C-alpha cells in the first residue's frame, strides 16, 4: 500500500528564498531516494538536475533561470497555529489590579 510522503524544499533565487512542498508516493517503510526527489521537483514544474548528492541540492536546467532547490529532509513545520492562539488570547480575561 502506498503512502504520501511530504517533501519540503527551499527554492533559492539570488537573495530570495521560498519554502514549498511536494508529494511523493512510497510503499510503506520505504525511504525516498534522490531520484524520487528529482521526479517530485519535476512534477512541481522545476526542470532541474542534481548539484550536490550528499545535501540533496538541485540546480535549474533552464537558461536564464539560475536557481537552486534545497530539499529539506528533516524539516519540521511550526506545530503552533499562531492566528488561532492570538484569537484565543483575545478572549482571555486580563488581570486587573485592585
């Protein structure tokens, strides 16, 4: 049975960095390979080749579009929902000094 594996990657264009995600479908207990990451990036619309195998860094193949993609293997997104926490705090009664 195949399971979804979310891939987080960083697109680096000059001084601009964008965090994006993609999906890989893998068999249970299977780890993604370099080719899986490359295929995922191509399905996301990036024509890339591997630049650094050890750090999973890819470079664009398109002339005039020189950018890097860094696959973030151990990325852990922020588990907190900041807008919800701020909304909850707005309903809390503030301490008043007597």
